[in-house]
C-alpha cells in the first residue's frame, strides 16, 4: 500500500511533497522519505515511522529545490527500517527512485550489478533500479561521446568512414547493461535524445514485475521521469507546474486536470510540460481529462477518520445509485418497460449459460454475494475466481459465458491481468466462446474501463479509507441490479416477486440512516466491551457467509 508523489515547477518542493504524502497516508505505511534536486545536488531524507518523524528531520532546513519525489512505504522486501525506506539512490548519489510494486527479477539484477562493483545499502528490491539506471545512463553518455567523436572524424576526413557503417558494426545493435540488445537507431539517432529519459526507458524494459516508479537525477535538475507497469500512476497539470501521484485524490488539492498513465508508458515532466512515450520510446498523443471532484470530498469533514466518514456516506450513495439504475416508471402491469436501467447492450446478456466473476479482497467477497444473487434471482450458474489464482489455474473455456471483473479502483493488478489473459484465451475462438466482458468499478476512467466499454459505475465517490465500506455496499447493489435485470430478461421470477424486491431495495437508504443514527451509541458500547478480545469468529450461512468473510477481513 505504498504511495508516490512528485513535483516539478516554480515553488519550493519540500512542503508540496510532504502535503502530497499526507494525502496518501490513508494507504498505510511504515516509513517515508523525499528526494529533491537543487543546483545540481541531490538531497535525500528518509525516516522510519510516520510523516511527523520525517518532518522532524527536515525542521530548520532551507531547501530551495523546485523539483522532487516522495514516498510512503509499506514493507515488502526488507524490514521497516530507515535504510529500507524510499527514495533509494545510486552509488554516486546522483539518481533517486521511488517505487510501488514488486520487481520480480531483482535478485538476478542485483547479482549482476554486484559483479560490476555496485554496493547495496538496503534489503529492498527497489534499490536495483537507481543502480541500473545509473549504469545505463553511463552507457548512454559513453555512446554519445563516441558519436560526437565519430561525427567530428567523418567531418574531418573527406571520403572517409560513413556514420552508417559504424551503426552496423555490431550487426545493427548495441549492447547495453545485462546483454539487453538495443536498436542502434535509437541510441545513435541524434544528439536530441535525452540520455536520462533513454536510460530510464531501457531500465523499465529490463525490469520484470508490477511497478510504478518516479525518478530524479542531479544532472537533469528540471526533470522527473515516471513509468507505469501494472501499478497506478497519474499526472496532474498545473500552471507551470506538474505533479505525479499513485492515487488521484492526492492531486485534487493542486489541480483538476489529470492524466492516468497506462501500462507500458513513461513520461517526462518538466516546468515546460509533459511528454509521454511507450516503453519502445515512441512519443504518444495523450489528452488529460478534467475531474469534477470537489476538493472538500477528500477532507474528513468533522469525522475522526475517513473510514467513519465513508460509513456515514452510504445512505446517500445508495439512494443516488437506486435513482440512477431503477426505473421508477416500471410496474408489473406495465411490463413493456425495463425495471433496471444499466445501459448494457442486449447482446452482452443474451443466451448466457454461465457467469464467472474475477476479483480480489473485498471485491471478491462482493462477488460471492453476487454469485448467490445471480444464481438465486437470475438462475445462471456462477463461479467466483480469486484473480491472482485465476491467472495460474484458469478453468476450461465455457460457451456463452459472461466474465465480470470487479475492482473498486479499476486498477487492481491481478484482476486486470486475469481479465487480459481471459481476453487472450478467448480470442480466435468460435463465436459462442468469444469474450463477453463486464466491469464493476468506482472509476470510469480507470484501466478496467479502458479494457471494456461495458461498465457498471457504482457511483460511490472518492474512497480514501483503505478498508472498503461504501464501495463494498455499492458493489453489492450493482450485483442486485444486474441479477434483477437478468431475471427480468430471462423471466425467471414472477413480476410481483420482482416488484417486492425492488420496493425492498428502495427502503435501504432510510433503514441505513436509522441504524447509523439510532445504533451509534450501542455500537460504541459493544466496541468498548470487546476492546481486549484476542480472537473473534464470524459465522454466516447462505448470502451471509461472504458477509462474515468481509467482517473478518475488516476486523
């Protein structure tokens, strides 16, 4: 649950970085740090513990740097100690990197870098990245010097060696670190190639795993390079200043204009603008979007913490979703109308023989409730797959199957990977085996929405709390609406029974408000009574079994 925040612009960066990291505190962390560049010097400050410990180390410093990156770390590789905190730097303290995710081939990279004389100062997988970039940057600069020398020689010798001959002297390729071939056209293309950007580009092509990174370099004091592969990363556009963050809510206090990077993309941020490339180095035309989020939404608004605030938001959000998706003009004697308005194409839901749901965590629990609803209300056999396991043991292909991906953020790496694999498995199959994909998400601009245009937007608003509350409830409501829609289309339930369920759903907001208002004191007393309890067992049957699982997860 790490967090990334970066800045380049005209203001002092330190306080902006710290404030950005504070907006990411809800994700949980055990250490934090920032790296800034000023006057060709890289300064890196890290601290174990909370951001207040980091602030304490920065008291009394006057850092004029107008560029920097910051990170809050939740330990995966290496204990929660200061030497494992991000940012990590290369040996020369010229390059700093922050990373969210896991570098799967870090052991091999570390071993090869050590053979080149690199000394590691942490136990993390992330530290291989700055050392790798430093080596690749050194290679880039060496090649650039060779190019300049050859060009001067070819200019001095009339009828002498041609530059193209030099390009083909290694069979059209130059060898970079770790024997990774690189087309010479890219390295030798012209002096306009940015060595720092190119070194990062080469590095991300060597890395394996799921990651998002932000990089600064003392020799390139006006640039932040960022890259995304299976981990969220977004850019915020200001006036002469630019931001990056691992979660969009951290950008909202600064700007409403954002661009989410897609997998396999990197970007160069400077005070003059943003350039976006794919991992092959091809420039991309990307267009930011303007959010309609009110910055007040990411404040606690008088509640003790975000989770409590979001619990109390549930009645309003359920009411809004019901207004959006229920057809209030429908009644059993007017069956020409559809009772549910999900806006899904009829072909997606026609002649379904099976449904498979792919999700993780709380979304998986919502999927288990969804299985119950889809089978009991719509009469369709349904499987629920844990996304990370689905990738390694996919079930046999079944005909006329609807695949549902459930992810609050629309960015859950395992879920996206599982859906992409299913898309690949079902390509070039007979029509009855072709992929029918539906997404249930809270972010219509997310990677899930880019994967499929068939989306049920749960309309839960920004969720800051790590433990899902309102989004879990909204996902359940989405499954209810889908099950009722399918039931009506397939004529599974009597119309009067359908009306009874719809009327019950419309009572939910008032019932939820009553519980929150009337039972608050009782809930507090129960919590006090069990404060010292060591073990709790949640028991549920039928539709309440996944609810018990979700309760256990919350506690």
